[in-house]
C-alpha cells in the first residue's frame, strides 16, 4: 500500500507541474519574453506592428497581433526560448508556431 501512495504522490506532482505551465499568468510571462525578443530582433519600422493582447474575459485567450513580415522574428524567438520553457508551455508555443506557419502558407497560395 505504501508503494501506491508514493506513486499517487508522484503522479500528482507531475500533473501539478504540467498544469502550472498552462496558467494564464505563466503564458502571459512567456508571451512577454517572446514579444520583447521579437521586437529586439525586428527592424525599427516593424516594432509597432508586434504585440500581444490577453483577453480580460477569457484569460487563456491571447490575440497575437503581428505583421506578416515580423512572423519570422517571432518564430526565431520561440526557437531560442523553447528549451527554457516548462514542458506544457513548450507544447503550447510549438502549437502556436504550427498554426502561424499554416496561416503563412495559406496566404502564399
């Protein structure tokens, strides 16, 4: 019985860590880091075309308002920071990258 209790505690800790990476505050922090680095990399004339807005009603919803010309800088910023993120946050931003790449491909057609 002690083994089952220990396994349950381990599973509970693992789930808590995964859940923590998807908290709105956590995602907001990483969006801030990524936007800051994107603005640093982008040319000065693109700086005002890069921003993210968190929805007040739905805190898990973020509106990434970025120029098509600045998308590549955002992708590079995500790639540069992906190893520093917790696992669940990493999966979230990999999905964001995938969606952005798909949208960019659609606009080329």
